[in-house]
């Protein structure tokens, strides 16, 4: 089992773990890149039937979920 602090030792390990996190995985969100110093994060949100709103655009909650956890993580690091 990884310690909480050891998760931040490698950007690659952190990216892989976050891609398996159910709130992100369930919305179709993938983390494509995290810089080694955690100053840049690139994410992608797949446009699917379950994250589309009534007018056919991306649901705002999915957009928020795509960005929310990373700002705090970048500040902590």
C-alpha cells in the first residue's frame, strides 16, 4: 500500500492512480500529462451521452470535476 506522501513522488504514478479514480473515470475524464514538477496538468473529457446536457454540450459538473482536484494538488506539491 502506498503512503499518501509517496503518491506525490512520481508524476507518472500519480497520473496512473488518478486515471483509475472512480469520480474521474466514471465521467470519462483522462489525465494525459502531469509535468515532473507538478506545475502543469493536461486533462481530456470524452464527449459521451452520459456527460452531455439537454442542449447537447458538455455538462458543467463534468467540466468542474475535470479541473477541481488538480489545482489543490498543484499547490500542495
